[in-house]
C-alpha cells in the first residue's frame, strides 16, 4: 500500500516547466531551434523568432494577425496546442491581449491549464527519462467519477521504472499531481496551492486502490 505525503511549491514552478516544450525538443514538431532563433513552421510558410526572451515571458512573441488563434500551433506527441492554450502558461497578460485571446476562447485565463498542456509536458517528461511513466488526464477524471480504467501500463516493464505521475483536478478546478515512488511504494499528493480539499482523502484512497492494481 502507498503512504501519503504532501509537498509544497508555488504554481509558478508548475508553469515554468513547460518552457522546454517551446524550444523544439518534441517530435514531430512545429518549432525548430538553433542557438540564436526559433523557427515557426506553418505549412509552406516559416517565421523566424528571436530566441532571446524576457525571463518572465514563456511564450515567444508571434504575429498572429489573420490567423485563427485556436488552430494547432505546436504538436507534442499526440497532443496539439494552440496559441491560446500556450498563453495560459504566462504569469500575466495585458488587458488588450487578454480581450483578444478571449475573443477566440471566452474561458481563457492565465494559469488555467488545459488537458493538452498537462499531457504535453508529461509526454515530454517520459520521453526524456526512461525511468518515468505517466497517465494522461483522462485517467484522473475517470478515477474521480468511479469509472473502470482497466489495467494501466500493461505493456510496461514496471520493475524498471522509478516514478509514475497522474495529473488530477481538485475541486478547486486547478491541477494537482499524484506522484508515485514505485520502488519505495509511496504516494505523494502535490498541491501547489496547499488548499483544504474536502474530497482529497477520498480521491487519494481511490487513486491508491487503482495504483496498487496497476502496479501489481
């Protein structure tokens, strides 16, 4: 069985880790990079973007005039991300840009990360590190609603893995992470806001039962 621990950390850390997605490390990709610039490929066109960015800005400045800001801009694994979705990674957006983004997606909000953002990061993580496995966001939803998710990681040599991550949406509608230390059989509930979620105990119990089945 998995004991439970808590770990704290500001939401900015959860946002900052996605920056690597933008520097061309995913395959197939829309962005490529060299030491001085990023190149954005859109069909037959390509645009050059200076690589140097403000330390507080995550998404490079891209001229989106005449483009649908909900169209796929970046592909990471099986996940596609639009400009609107990428802009949720920023710490702040000025009023003009915010109104423009909301004209394409009225639910836009800085820090409100969509499923594809979360799944893209976890895909990057497991592609880069062989000792890590993850479940996509749909698994957390299904566990929370009491649905059967079957045997996860069925074709994975779990004895060769050290960590597993399951993204989870709390009652406050922001993301937390359930992290499993496979070798020590410990479960960590990583809540960046350290809120008192009244359903947290029940969710952890459900996740623990599911994980024990999946890792057996």
